[in-house]
């Protein structure tokens, strides 16, 4: 996919035109990702077209699910990996305070490198586990939007995300074809953690046959203090 093809895909899918500065920043991001991937395994996708479609465009589909007039003031991305979707969204929402959470040091280091390379401000990168961040008063109940892409099954993911947003905030889980079934299985966990299912947004990426969904959950009540539980417990003993 050429730069023009990428621009056209963004316009067709999202109804927005990326500026020359945004396209230039994404090009630098792409080059850095491909270069680092030769030395350090950051993502399984190692070609330009894959990066543009399955990382950049996929990250931007969060815009399809965000239906509020103003961008979020504070956004947190759990398990961001090489910065997806958080760093891509930063280029669209430059005034948003972005927190990237990535427990794998080499991936967090890459995110910090890209932040510096692009000269971005109001971006924090935390090399921590989601359970620790969720109990930290600096982050708990502090965000308008919490996102995660391909991190964990829905009951686990909800325990990571819902403690981080304030009442009326949103969490978004970017999932594959299992999203409807996973969401059904997570119904009780969502309720216990103070959430309410808002909608499932189906996403179709050009040239990608796999179904994609964004599960949107609204925070309607304060998360009980015992959640998230200590590191590793949500994975070993998910809320049912």
C-alpha cells in the first residue's frame, strides 16, 4: 500500500484526511519499526503494507468507536507493544495526554525511542504490569478512555481496563472474530467492575479477511477497591 493508497484507505474508512505532517510522522514510525524489528522482535508484521494496514489503520479505527465531540483528555493504552494503538492516536489527538503501559522492556524502550524521534509531548511510557497501574492513585479512575489491542480475553481485559477510567469514561477492547462470544462471557465481570456494555463496532480493514471488532464498555459505577487483583491473578482466575 503506497502513501496515497494509505491516505485513501483512511479517508474511505474513517472520513478524515491525514495532514502531510501526520503522514511524515507515520513514515518515520514505520521506518523505525521495520529497522528495530530486524534486531529485536517487536511485532510479527515485518512489511510496509502490513504495518500500514494491520498496525496504523487498525489503530485508527478507534475513531469509529469514539463518538464524543471532543478527543479524550487522557488516554491509557494497556499492553501497547510497539505503540499500538496509543502512539498512532497521539498523532490524531495531539493534545491528549497519552499513557502507554508495556511490561516488556524492549517494547517500552522502542516506544520511548519513537516518542523522542517524533518530538512528541504529553506521552508517558510505563514499564509496569496493568494490575500495578490499576491500583496506582495517579492512574486509577483517572482516564477518559482506556484501550487495549489483542492483550487478553475479555474478562481479564475488563479487570485491567475498567479500574483506570472515571465514571462515564469508556474502555475499548480491540478484538478478533471471538469478540461477541467473549463479550457475552464477560457480562458478569463487566457488571462487577462497574461497567456496562455500550456497543460492538465491526471493523473491516482493506485486504484483511479476518473479522475485527471494537468492544466498547461504559463505566457507570466506581470499581470496587479490590480490583484489579494482584499481578497474575486476573489471568489465573478470571472473573466469571
